[in-house]
C-alpha cells in the first residue's frame, strides 16, 4: 500500500507533462526489440560507463554532469538497461532519489553508486515498476524514457563493436 501511495504522489507532481504519442510509440517499439547479445555483468558495466553522457542523464543532472563523475544522473536509465539484460527488480530510495537493481537471485547491483560520496547510505523504499519509469509523469518530466532509449542504443552499439 505504501509503495502505491508513493507512486501516486510522484505521478501527481507533474500531471501536465506528456511525451507526444508518436515519440512514445517509437520508444516502445525500440525498447521491446530482442536483445542482440548476452553480455556478462562486467561487459555490461563497461558498456554503460562508456555510454553515459550528458544526454543520457536526467534533466536535473545534465547541468551538473561532468566526465569525471559520469554516473551522475544515470541511475534510473542504467537500472532499466540492467533489467533488460538480467531481469529482476528496480529498487528505489526516495530519500536520495536513487535507483539500482535487485537481480532474480537476490543480489543487489548498483552500477551508479559512484555518483554519491563514499559511505552514503541508501534504504529500500520500494520496488519501482518499469512502466512507471517509462510512462509516469515525473520520469517523463525529467526525461527518463528518452535518456533510456539513448543509453540503450549506445550500449547496444558498444557491445556490438566490442564483439568484433
């Protein structure tokens, strides 16, 4: 019940922001395409690090994004890409507005933790649904669906090129 309340509150924050229908349709076609390869977690981590850029960060993080802290603003889009390849859940900490993954075997993986100071503590406030991260008003407002599509495309290209 608490998770539903959090989702409801967050969706209400930006009720007028909408992704144009043609943009959403193209995005959904792209996101549901079959995977080209099955990377290891280390290969995916390298692909993500080499694919992060200002354009894949959420809107609030873009102004602060710098190459010396490439994980800044990348947590939601990165969690979505990790879920594409390894499944599992996307975990959310509302106090730090941070996302990471819980794999099907229960292992938690946070590939963007480096954006925070050493020793930063996170709590699990719930599991966020993939649909909310791609279609909810708040994620659309901060550009998560577009950043995700861009990051996923860059990761796929990196993985294809690294296999050659």
